């Protein structure tokens, strides 16, 4: 492996490690659930992505050919992290967990009422019924 390749791999490993550390630190240090979602979904995702790029470069240069395993894992990570963060935020809103930042929770009225839950449950039942019919 050439020195340029080694520098490239080292750069992506260091940048990935720094982002992963910052994301983990944010998860541990931030005060409420909504703030804590940003650490693992943004910074840590970039950190793991950087390390996977470093791994792809290393194994592509030292192996028999292009390494696509890391690219697939990165793609999977970038697709699933925002979806899981969205579901966690929706669950926190549904459970009415406290928000320290003072931002409004729920619709313009300030909170979710029983009618909002019934509408969401009805929509979910419609989706499940449509899926069962197909």
C-alpha cells in the first residue's frame, strides 16, 4: 500500500473516530430525550461512515478487488439511522416526555389530545387493512 493510501485511510479513521466520540459524548451529556437523539443519529452516523470508508479503501487496496461490503453497510446505516430516530422521537412525543428546551410539543394547540391519538390509530388500522388485502 502506498503512503498516500495510508494517509487516506488514517484520515478517514481519525475523522470517523472524532465524530463517533462527539456523538457518544452528546448521547451521554445532553439533558433530554429530544436532544439526545442528535448524538447517535448525526455525529455517530458520520463517524461510523468515515470508519467504513477507511475500511473500504484499505481492503480495496490490499485485497483482490473493490470491497463493496462496507459500502452496503454504510448505505444501510444512512437509511436506518434517521428512520429509527424519527420513531424514537414520535414515541417520546406520544409518551409526553418532558422537553427541557421549551420548544412546543405536539400540534399548534400545545399538546396531543385524545382525538389526535384516535386519528393516528385509525390511519394505522387503514394501512394495515390495505396491506392485508394485497
